[in-house]
C-alpha cells in the first residue's frame, strides 16, 4: 500500500516511521510512505497556506487552493481504491473497523489539518472521508496521520509476520461480533513478588486456555470499556 501525507510540517514524520513495525514494512516493500509539503503548491513568496475565516473568529484556516492543487497533482487521475482522507477534529471517529476498511484500499492520501481548521470545501468536494482519532483537539493532523498509518499498516498481509497476530488484538471483530479488548497476558517468571500467573495458562490444555482467555477478555472489557459490550451485543458482567 502507498500512503501519501500532505502536511506543512514534513520534518515531523522523520521520527514516527523510522522505528518498529512501520519501518520494517517499508524496508520490506510492503508499504511506501510519501510525505508532501503543502507549501510546494503555493504561488506567493511567503508560501501562504492559510487565511482568516469568513465571518470572523479566532485562528486561521487552511486555504482550499493549495490543498486541491496538491491532491490533483499527486493523483492526476484517481484510480479505484485510492482514498483521500481529511484528518480533523470534526471527522467521524477512527476505530478498528475503519482501520480494517482502509487496509483494503490500494492507496491513502492523508490531509493533515492545521490551525483552526480546513476550508470546508476540502471536506465537501475533495476528501472521500473525514476522520478524527478521538474526542479531543490536537494542534494538527500530523499525529493523527501517524496513528492511522500505524493502525492500517499492521493489518496488511506480511507486515506483522504472524498473520494471526492482528486478528486477536483489542477491538478486532473476528466475524462473530466480538470487538472486545484483548485478553490479559502474563510471561515469565510465573511467580513475581507473590503475584502468580494463572495456573490454567501453565497447564498446556489449549481448550481450557482458550476459554480462560475469552472469559478474561470479557471481564476486562466489562471493567474498563463497558461501552464495547453494548455495541457487540454482550451482557455486561456485574460487579
């Protein structure tokens, strides 16, 4: 998959993609991440990308012209399964389901919002989707773009090495409506400061381990994220 990122701070991405899973995926040719400086599509000597909002108010707004020109230059002819995504606080909430859907595309072009926002004509007439990574406001879409790329890239074939790794992570729906948190995990030593790993995990009985992990995932979801139980049709475990 090819990721394009449109930003006014291209140097921001020198760090997030230089380590871990995303870097290994890039080195293996499984993903390609291309960073584009929005100011390259401006025509004035100050490389202006923003202006005051109509109607007054605080802050500045990213202008539509450089954004449209950039996207149309990067993708002169949009091919099937190439999506333009605007990252903004006003977008629909990004979750594992959205990550799964985006992972099935061939290319994503992520527009990093900045300042007070982006001219609404970008969302209405250029972007295929508008996404927020949470119910809070960031200074810009760069952190959000890094989150989206990491979450999507790890779902691509070959990126994690073990194909089943992503299937059992938190929020992943395996087709039976689960969407729960991942189960708790323990490792060596089995007894640490008197806190012992559950005996069933040391038993070697795979069916009992499977049942324990499913119950443990349900219990942890009920305790920390009961909202997920309602969405998946589960009955909340009472304290």
